C-alpha cells in the first residue's frame, strides 16, 4: 500500500473524529475522503464547512439532512469502499461492532481507547511502539490518559529506568460541550477498586512497566490531571528530567514563570497560542512540580482528553500504511504540519 | 485544674467553632461559657438559639446586635476572663494574633490547623499523641486533612510498620456555604510544588514517618478525597487492614455493599444517619478500595473538612486540663456523648 497519498475515512465525526479529520487534512501524505455522522446536528455543518464529504449511517435520513442544507455523499458502506484506512471514532464500545464491516472491505482500521485491546490486538503509542505497528491491519490508539502516561513513562524509562509507577488520575467529569453528565458536586471514585483500568492499559503498550493507578472523577471539563510518582532504577536530577521533557516532541513543559498552576489557566494559554479548538496535543507537565527526591520522581501533568490522541492517530496511519517507517520522522511530520511545537521546549 | 466541669469558651463561632461548641455542650465534663462573633449574621442567631452566651469583639456594635434581637453578654475579654480554656476557631492565621490575650488571662488555648505549629509549639491528634498534651497550656489541633492522615498512618504503623507514605489530596474548593470561592471549572495544583504542606504537617504529629504529599483543589464542596499509598515494613493482608479499620474509633469503613463510591453519596448517607449537620467525624475509608499488593497498601478515604477535627478538639480539652489522662477513655467519652459509632464498625 506504499502509495503517495493515503485515503482516510473518519467513521464518527464527533469530539475525536472532527479533530483527527482536521489533522489528516493538514498532512502532506494523506487526505480525507469522507466523514460520517449518524444524526443531523451542528457537527454536520462543521464537516460541510470544512469541505469533507459527508456519509451517513442510514440513507433513509438523507432527505432530512438535505432539507437542512447538508449535502450527503452516500452511505458509510460507500465511504469505506473509497478509503485505504478508516479511523473509527464512534462512541466507546460501539467501534468493536464495526470490525466485520472493515474486514468485509479489506481496509485498515484504527480504533480509539474506549475499545478493548482485543478489538485490534495491538495498542499503539507513537513514542513507544510505532515500528511494531508497521503494516498492521488493525490498531487501537490508547486513551488520552494512557497516552499521556505512556509518553512520560517510556521517556523516563529510557533515561534512567523505571522500577515502579504510581499514578493518581483526577479526571474531568465531562467534555465542555456535554451538558447531561455529572458530577456537579462530588469526587467520584473511578472505580472504587484499585487499580483503575489505566495501569493494565499502560501495560498493553509497555508490558514490562510495573504500575499501579487510582482514578477519581471531579466536576470539571477542561482537562485531566495526573499526580505521578515514579521510582527510578538509576539516580537522576531534576534538571535532567526537565531537559528530557523539553527535548521530547510530545511532552510539554508548563514553565513556572508563566504562573499557570491549573488546568483552566493552561487551556487559556493554549487558546492564546492559537491552537485549533484550544487543543493541548502534548502532555502538560508543570515545571514547578517536577521533583526528584532520592530515586523518586514526582510531577503533575495535565492531559487534554479531547486532543492528545489526535496526533497519535496520524502517526498510526503512517505506521500501518508503511508510508513512513521511522517514528521520529512521522512524529516530526505530524507536529510540523500542525505548526505544533510542544510548549516549554524553546 | 482538676475540676469536674471545664469551662470552655469558643473564640470564633463559625464553621468549626459552632460544631465544637455543640460537641462541648454534649460532654458530661465540660460546658460552654460563651461563644464569640465579630459580625452580626445568621450564626449569631444560631448561638442564641442554642443558649450559648454571645460575646462580641467590638462592644460599640452591641446596639446593632441588640437591635437585631441578639442578646450580647459582653466583650471577648469578658468571655476569656470566665473560662478555663478557649478554643480558637477564628479564621486561619488570625488566631496567632490572639495568643497575647490568652497569655494575659492565663488560660489554656487550642488553635486549629490553619495556624502554624509554632503558635502552640505542640500539634495534637487524639489517636497519636494525647498523653503528650496532658497539662499543656497551648495546643494546635492539626487540620482536617492532616488529622485524617495521622489517624490512618498511626494505626497502620502500629500494626505493620510504615516505610513510606505517598498521599494525593483531592481537596474540595470551598465549604458548601462559601459562595465567593472557586474554582468553578478547573483542577488547581495546591501548590504546584511538591510536597504540599500536609506531609510536613503530619510530621508535626508523627515525626518519624516518611511521607510525600501532593494536593490539588477541585470544584466540589462536600469533602476532601485522599488517594493513599503506604509502603509497609511487614507483610499484611487486606482482611487485617479491614479489621484494623473496623476496630478503630475514628476510622470509618464505607462498606462496598452500600454502593457508595463518591463523597456526595457518603454525605447523603451520613445525613440519613441523623448526624448533626451531616458531619462525618471519622475518616471515610472506602472498603472496595482497600488493596494490599506485596507490601504496599492502597486506599481511598474521604475527609469531611468541617467535621473530623471537632472530636479532636474535645479530646484536646480533656488532655490539656488533665481531667482524663487515658486517651482511649477520652475518645470513648467523646464518641459516646455524640452517639457516634464509626460507620462500618458494627
């Protein structure tokens, strides 16, 4: 499939799908051949505004779309027949039911972290296992939190070895536009049992890492926050860790001099930087929090639930189609195409 | 000062002061001789309703209070002249400025955790160092979070030895009645640097414990949540830890069968139990979260910021005045007088 321009379909033009579509459209070596919606709504207008051909799940609804001024190009089946690879960004655990359809069309497919590992049999992170994904038909890009953990842990492990990770995830309750979810005034254990799914999920990418995770949900929409403790195999210094972060293409350093000490201020900063949809694609590691005590590293990092996996999806497309076999090259292409330089790395 | 009934004044009849006043009034060996307010407001009516003599900081305001139907008994100076011990529950860091006044009256004084350790030179927790407080003139009852940490850590240390504690505190942004504070949609590092003040504060009670703490503030009012990791010196089992918690007079076990997995549901449960002001005086340890992996203990505990120190203040009064010298006896008296049996200990 070593063609020049990879034809990409987005099945599910929602929170993740619309972001991946724009990121695909920004790449020199891939293009959007279509996006899909199940229901008429604001995002159908956004797709049309962007010039993405719109396909719908149920063609009996075509007239309703067209009465609303939305051009419908065809069915999802039509869309899948026209692509090399589909990014499944349907709601969590819906995606698995689409697998037979993708197999029927003989296309490659990428699922998101809301699906189980087994749907694809391979869980992907650009910085950790890009080369293992080369040529694969099916890949799952791990969830936002797992992506953020994998990037950090893999980088630290490479520099000074990781004996054990303990991570507490303070999760946003809902995305900003989601008006029907809570909690409105509670800290909710997610789950009450330990570990949360994040530890095992990290092991789906980094099988040799010892990790325990605990998670709660809180009443905020902006980003997740991770309180991280990493036991190191070798001694290091705070300065070495800061240098490691600054040099990493997907780890951002929220510098102490900015005065930013929350998720909301970080979101405002990213908005001011002019990022599309105020997206923080990188881990937002708070410089002031980076501490090395003996052989233990402590830090806080913010993870933007809507954004960090977007760039991973782009790299997954390159790995699976084999159009780029070197991870660093793909990561650089993805970042450059979006004008994305990780914060704090200047 | 081995008199039968200790005369207690409450300087600052607010969130903590009003709760301590009611708890004092419930004890057989102490009585409220007065409470103080600076400004007229709803709590002045509550004090009058409870029958507590009200003293005010500025007697020039006496007419305003009386015009509002509130009887003023005298000045704070008058109140201090009539008591054996004062519980200072004025706002954080105001209390220290009252020390000279307490010294002038030659009375004993208890400060709250919002003050520095040095104001009293002794930081108190009923379960950890009651006997060291016997006869002391000045004592500081540590903050709600530190109280919750000390109870748990001391109990676990006694049972199987504590090598190291890592605690992430997910703090409520404001108390339920506080309408002017945030955050409304953010996770705020508190502080961005590591450790938070809680670790050193635990060491003011338990100097030999190795502990690292990280804290964030989130948009909720109900309770704090702690994600706790304790490295143990000796092997134990989950069952032994559960038994330890169930047997402890100030550690509550939120049983898994209740289905409670959040702070809000726990608050509702405590309200249904008929506790005054829905107060959770004990640590709320979620049974489902208690996990022992190798020599590491993990758990979540909820800490009710308005309540857990109240019972500690009562015990501090007994220790300082010497009316009860055995900690278990005082803790039992305090609990029984409030009809308080830690949840999950049946």
